[in-house]
């Protein structure tokens, strides 16, 4: 494995559901502590600051540390766990999957179960199962006190159990939590690759918390950094699988995604043009995309204080919000290169040109 694969493996294999991101922020700080000043806000987001040729502009590059997961709401008398979702889950992708319950005595393996289809009425078999109708089986039988014997309690969190894998096509990676350990890895590597190189600004690489439950960490992180411009790094939705109509541009291997619209933000148009012009000049393949039904950390950051020119850059990723997602390494490399070149060009004059302020 090269350094990028090692970083993605470490980030994706670590457990970090919303509100419990310390393992990820620790990796983030460890990776950048030798070249940047590390700080945290009171929500737990990690901020790495590296001064270039000038204090300003303040350039924020942010990925979110949390992954989708669950939280225990009830333990039955026989030791089965009822739970609620942390982030967006579709019932069918959760059922039958392995999970790790993060109890006081350490991770406990389990599987998500429900009433067997053989015992359901024919009409019930056609329905999408709801999370409320599922449970987690940690290997209990009879009456079993999971709190005493396993250290499991109501309020403990649960994460998918899936390991980082380089696929047979070496350009393709399979892992949980690529949403958004991709963004964390890019934020880390952009700062690492700029170490010892000139950039006309101060760079802030940020790992935010609780994005999957409403982008809650973005607002305090944005307030702390007080950026003049922000690049949000988050995965896009790949549409290159069977069942998708038309010829979508959101394909693995088609370069970075540049968001033109999502449900929480219309990106700064002049900043977007700056990004596409830079990619064109460098001959970096990219595509424009939109997301009508979701938001990113840009939702809160672009309206922070007096407003922040903000753009979202990602890569097409298959099967997000499930136990196993797939991404392309070539797309990842292109996004790292693009963000580095953007940071190197974001001087006071350029940033001021995005707004009248």
C-alpha cells in the first residue's frame, strides 16, 4: 500500500458515528500535528492551521469526520438491541449486515435482524422494512444481561463492520465511511503536500463533526475559523450502475464533482467559475452536478458571519449510506491536485473578486 491507501485504510476502518468522532479527529491531528497548529472547537471538530505567505485570506478546506451509524434505544429482556438511525438509512441496505456495538468494554460484533421473511404474510414481504422493526443480535440466548456481561447500555452507538479493500481493479477502493473519510483524507493530504511550498494565504484543514445529523459541527467550526473562502469536500452520488436512466456524468473515473446546487446552498458563482477555469487550465477532468435532496457542511458555512464564498468538490461514490461504498483512486488523485492548485492561487485579490466585500 502507498501512503494514500494507508491513510484511507486507517480513516475508513476507524469508528466515528455522529457525536463520537474522536478516533477520526485523533488521526487527523496526528497526520498534521508536525506541520500545523492544531485546535478544536467545543463541538469536537479539529482544525489544523498552516500559515503561508500571509495571514489572509483565510482558506478553509473541510471534510466531515462522522459516518452514518445507529444508537441503542432499548435492550429487551433477552438481550436484543433496538436502535434508531444516526444519519440517513434505507432499511433494506441495513438488514442482515454486520455491525460493531461500541460498548464500555470495547467493540462487540452483532448482526441486524428482523422477523424472517418465511414468517411474514405475502403483502408484508413486499414492504421496505423500517429501522424500528429491526433489532441487533449480539449472540444472545435465553435471558442474557448484555449490560453486565458485555458492557452494552442504552445510548451506546453502533457502526457498520466493513474493512478497507483494494479491489481487483486496483483503481477502485471498497470501504465503509467513504462518506466522508474521502474529504478528511483530501484535507489532510492537501496540507501535507503544501508543506514547504508557497501559498499566498493561511490554510485551515478542518475535520468537522455531526454532519450526518444536520451538519451541526459546521457552524461552530466556521465561526472558529472565520474563513474568507471555503472548499467543502464531500462525496457525490455515482450514477453509473444498472437501473440509472440516461447517460449521467457522475461516473467513477470521470474526475471530481463540482456541485452547482444542493438543498442547502447555491455555491458562489464566481468561485465556481474560478474552480472550473483552474481545472480546464490544468486539463483536470471534472463534471458539474447537483443534489436536490441533500445538504453538506456548506449549508452552514456559507452563511457564517457576513457570508463565505463556498464551493463543494467531491468524487462520484457508489452505494453511499450503506456498509460498503466504492470510489475511484484516479478521481481522488484529481481532486487532491485540483484543491492544491486552488489554494496556491487564492490570494487577497482573487478572493475579493468573488464578492463586493
